[in-house]
């Protein structure tokens, strides 16, 4: 009798993860984690709309997803989140297909590759061009705002939805610039994690908290996920430097955030609102 009750409880809890008949839109879905987020939601029944400005990257992820899921359960759309007209156009096309967004994952970001330039390292604050600052802010912050303005408001009008902002452990701590240093360059030439990245991720945390109280009375929840460093072909030197800063002693595997996405985008997290879920191997506790 107790075994049957235990099985029944497990089944009831698993049902909370079910996203059948839910439509999820992911920005920046042409990237590494964009694919993983889509995989996670497809795995528990959602219809997923993968959006990105880069059609080539979107197509690659579409081909990869077709190995595991029917393409009847997802689609790709070109969307430039820095342009409100592009977002509104996508929203209109989705409505014509009978797709109202229930889940919005704001994943798009510019994460510039670090490099040293002998004469002028543009990643350093004192040399950071205003055009680079504006470009990165327009994607990471303004683009997120515009997506929420359109899709979040639609959720509010429909009396329910989930907004998930993808942050970083650098929304909690400052980057340790020592892990990017290269011995062949002097101090003024050393590559650094740009100010823009930390500014954007910290700004998104503030946006998450704001939204957690804004449409709550209309059934819209907003949370954030802060991943730690994800291995993506980094060289051994960088891996070792970063791993020393992490209690678990390694970078994250790209698929280790799937369960968190499923939790945050489903009724399994029904009483979670305004929270930043940090999954970083313990880095931010040191």
C-alpha cells in the first residue's frame, strides 16, 4: 500500500514538469545554451520557437534537434531583438499560426571573445569603443526589455506565463581578470572580461526582480538562472585557471542546466518568483 502511494506521489510530482500545450520562445537560440534550453523544453512536451538573428546558427541547431525530436514540435524564426519591428513581426506571425507565448527565455547575449591587441586592446575599459558598448547593451538589456514588452505583456493579457532571464555567475561576482591574463603581454595589454558583460547580467537581475512584482496579479512569474562557466572547447590553460576558482574543480558540461530549465519553466517551480538560481559548482560562495 505504501509503495503504491509513493508511486502515485512521484507521478503527481512529475506531472508538474509537463509542458504539453505550452509554447516557449527562446532568444539567442542559435548558440550553445540556446540548443540546450530548447532540448530541455522539448523533452517535457513544450512547443519551442527558436529565434536568433543568425539564420546559419539557427539552422545548425535545428538539424541537431531533429536527431532527437520531431520538427512538428519546434520551429525556427529569424528575429533581431534590437529592433522592435522585428519582434512585433514575429509575434504577429506566431499569432497567425495560433501560437501564444506561455514561456519566454531571454537567452540572447553578446559574449565577446577575449583577445589582446598589441597597440590597443578594445576589451579594456579605457579602450572600449562606445559603439561596442552600445551594441552589447542593445542586445543584452534593450533587446530583453523589448521582448518582455511584447511577449510578457501578451502573457499578462492571457492571465499567465513564465519569463526566465539567463544571467551568469558574473551577475553575482566580479570577473577574476587573472584567468584571462597572458604572460606574453604587459599589464596594459592584458585581455579582460569587458565591463559590458557584467553590467548587462547584473542589470538583468534587477529587471528580474522588477518583473517579479509587476504582473504577478495577472499570473506572470519571472525568475533568473545564473550558470557558471560552461565548457565550450576552451584551452587547457584557461580550464585549469577557472577550475581552481570552483569548489567542484571543473567547468560545467553544456547539458547540466537542462533540469534547471525544466524546473524554472514549469509548475514544478510554481511558488518561485523573483529568484536567481545560481548553478556554478560553488564558485560564488568562495
